């Protein structure tokens, strides 16, 4: 593993060990697969991964005005992986579908007739998805592992590529960019890479909380005098955290470690599932507010606030009608 420009580069073997040991407070429910389109393979050299990653960060920050590079990870033709924005921060990759997601940018143009994905790159993409599913208990299906092509660019509504969509992650990404291509070609490889590892929901989670302060320290015990945890970042505003135990107004957010946060700076939220085929998302609690996105049946969200029969389901004022969510 090597570090430059604040990024870390590793191979897939190193990544599998690194991610298994990484402590992440933010609740992760989804994996996004993308291709960069540009830069493509022609820009890639044996040792310029850091420069390409830094170039993407500069573009995202200076042109789009984002806080950081949009993706959490980039993968390269030689099979290497370079870290991007912190996993504690929401990605900036799919309009309306960034909450509780990890974004992976696979460097290359994987539309038909363009870059032919190397075997090393294929191996990394598959094994990386498997490692993330194992780490975050993400089911291997096309509701949880998604392609950018399936979402309308303007509204964020999932339409499975029926209109106003990018080709991303490419019309020849593991045989195609359609849902059927993912189900038939990509996900079976992810399941093989998991090698029988069980993906199960953690039944020891007592509840979920929403961080409502800019940065929330994680401490070694349930009091303000205990030491700050140094092997993981503070939780960020808007993050959804899992709670495994409560004591004296403090919440334990790890199932295996004594990692605690002060409940004063959090708010309890409820997990819910969309029960409508398509659910309009609006910028406020009413039909008069502009539509800003759309959810699909089975999508999981967290309820932060209720008002007049509407639920707010994100920190950035996304509201949906109460009747179209099932709790639990």
C-alpha cells in the first residue's frame, strides 16, 4: 500500500484485508458501479493512478463545486484500487440515490467498441463488490448493487435505463448495463467471490440514529472524559448510525468494539421500505413542493421527521408521503 495526495493505493488482496478491518460509523446499504468514460484506458500508465485520481478530484471540486472527489474508490486497468472521499461521507455520484451508498468509479470507457476490460480489472471489480457486501452485510441483488445507467439524470428516479440516462458503467460492462445483464453476468461472479460467506442482517442492532452536528466524536466509553477513538473518523452530519447498546444517554455504535457517541447530538430514526412502484420525492412536506427525485419499490430509507402525513428521509430535505413507506 502506498499513499500520495491524501489517497491510498492498494491491490485487491490488500483491499480485502483493509476493508475487513476498517471501522465505519455511517450505515451502508448500497453499492454503486460506474465507469469514468474519461479518463479511459489510453490515459492510464503503470504508475500514474495517483495523478489520475487527483485530476478527478480537482475537476469535481473546481468545476462542480463539490466538497471532495465524488467517489469513494477508483479501480484501474492493472487491478489497483485508489481511495477517494471518506466512507463517512455520502458520495456525489447518482442524483437522489447517494444516501447510505458507496460509489465505485471503474476507470475506463466500457461502452461497446471502446476499452476492453483487462482480466486484472475484472477480478478487482468483482472481488471488491464481494468484499464490500461481506463487510456491510449487503445482499447480492440488483436492488442493492446498482448501475448508474438505471437512474434518470435529472430526477434520480430509477427507470432502469428507459430515458435520460448515462450508459455508465458502460454498454459492455460485464456484458451490458441493463438490470438483466447485472443479474445474469455480474452478480453471479460476486456470489462466487463470496465463496459461501453468509450475508445476514445484524439482529443485535437496537435502533438507528441520525447525526445532527457537524462532527461527532467517537469515544472509548459512555462519558465525555473517555478517550477519543483514533482508528476511525468522527461521524459526520447526516450520517445514520447503528446502535447496539444505550447507557447514560450514550450510544454504542459498534457490535464488537467499545465505541460510543453522545446521544445529545443525535436523533432516533426509523428504517422504512418503499411500498409503491414509483414514489415521488419532494423538497418539502406537500404536493406543492417541487419533485426532486423518485424512489422505487423495495428501496430502504430512514425517517428523520414527520409533518402532515409526510416523512423527511434525508438531511437535504427530501420528503415522501407517509402511506408509501412500510416501517421496519
